[in-house]
C-alpha cells in the first residue's frame, strides 16, 4: 500500500521544476490585407480572453473546454516559434487563425500574424514585436 502511495504522490503534487523558464507568453495578433505587399495596419488579438466568466460557465470549463485547449496549443506554437522558428509552428498558427476567420476570402485575402510580448517597465507596459510572419493567401492555408 505504501509503495502505491509513493507512485501516486508525484501525480497528485506536481513538481515546480516542471517549467524550464518562467517568462511571459507571447500574444498572437493577426491582420488581414487586400494585397501581399500592403502593410498590415489593423492588428487584432487572436482569441482575446473574456473580461468576465460566469460561475456556471466557469464550472463547465473545468470539465469541457476544447476551445481553450486549442488556444493553449496556439500559445505553445507561438512560444516555440519565438525560441526556434520552424515551418511547422508557423503553419499551425496560420491554420488555427484561418480556421477562426469568416470564410469570406474576397474582403481581405492575405493573412499575417505576429507575436507580441508585453512587459512592465515601472508604470508603463511596453509592447515588443519579436516575430512577424510573411503574408499568406488565405485560400492557400489548409484548414482542418
């Protein structure tokens, strides 16, 4: 019995050494443009957090929240992209963003995203863009 408890204990009380580094997570912002060479101006945060969540919604989210799981995957891809840019992370971010957008490709057919880090310097919050993708045509992005 004691041996079983020793095996179960690490699962019940996780180690704080789980994280390599504690650092701010990047925010993913996207912009739509009408031409490939147009400078994106209207950047929007991808899946911004709600200001308030009701108690019933909070309780439901404890057990069922697939959208939040996808958002955590997007943040994980963004962190990997900031540390070590790969085509896979960039492709996944494009796919997830394109899947959330309306299917009307005529309005703005080109999609770009960027990774923004926020940091507090005294009383001022600074925004630093660490990565910005080249634009891709929305119709060329394979949405699953």
